[in-house]
C-alpha cells in the first residue's frame, strides 16, 4: 500500500466533508434563499451523475466487466434504498432540504445528521477508491459530494438551533462527521488497494449504485421542490461541468 496516497485519500475526504461545518455555519448564522441552495443541489446532482457514469461505473466496467459491475451497482442501490426508508421513518426523509426542520423538532434534526453520516460512507469510499489507479482523485465526484453536503448540514443545524442545542454541540457533531468522511476515504484506499482489481471494480459499482439512489431519492426531488422547472437546467449544467472535468477539460 502507498501510504502517501492513503493520506491523500484522507485529506480529500476531509475536504469533501468540510462542506458540513460550512453548511452548519450557514444554517446557524445566515438566512439563505432556498432557491439558491436548491440550485446548488441540482448542479451538484448533475456533476455526480456525470462522475458515476464517466468515472466510477466506466472504470468498474473496464476492470471487472458488465456482470460484476451491474450486480454491484444494483446491490448498492438496494442497500441505500433500504437504509433510506429506515431513515425516513426516523425523520430524515428531507435531509437534503435547505429549510429548517419544522416538524419533528430535534429528533428529526438528529435523524438528518445520522442520515448525512450514512450518506457519507459510499461518498467517502468512492474518493478513496479513485486514488487506487494512481491517476489522482476523481475531481468531478469530489466537487459534487462537497456541494451536496452543504444543504443537509444547513437544514439540520437550523433545526437543532431551533430546538435549543448549543453551537458547541452542533458544530462538534458536524466536525465529527467530517472526520469520519476522511477516515472512510482513507479506508477506501487502504483496504481495497490490497485487493485484486476485480474486487475494487465491484466495490466501485456498489458505491456507484448507492450514489445514484441517493441522487434520485433525495437530491433531485428536493432541488425540484424549490427551483421547479429550473432544476433540469441546473442539473444539465452540472452534468456538462462534470463531463468536462472527467475528460480533462476542466
């Protein structure tokens, strides 16, 4: 294992997770226009779709073939969907929203934080896996993950503030999840760099399936709820940006 790349994976994971304290600060101190935050969400969804298609799944297919890639992809989607249904019952259905949690109080806000932590596992592993081929981090995926983290931290932090939680508690929670993002990115590289390329390919596909389910289940519906007809345009712009980044034009 290349320890330099393992440390780099952790650093990139921390950078992606740094959007969480940023979103928390916005939710705590600022009053942002929901439409602007939703537009960022739609743009991030477009970048992430592009990253899944042109980076994650393309690489998984090239290494492992169609059947393992397809099987891993569907498994990841099933795992995420099952977890998302459980989180929805706990009050984290709208964890990507840029609004204060009005129903459910602190319980819902804490469920959103838990949902964010669970969402971050496949996101962070993807960051670590992208470094295994020695070509550097998947920049499009990194940017998309960063952008998607902001609204959920904003939403949950505003809800916990309304429920009377202290700034120390709220920011400590998001910093802990940020550190977790770095740890899972590190593990994504450190653990799977020891396995044959075919195993890495299947793992990439599992993470890709989880991410596409995340986009369809939370990001695009919540972006549409605030931007309405403009959601498609922002998503298309994000996809085009991700396409450019994936092909070395960014």
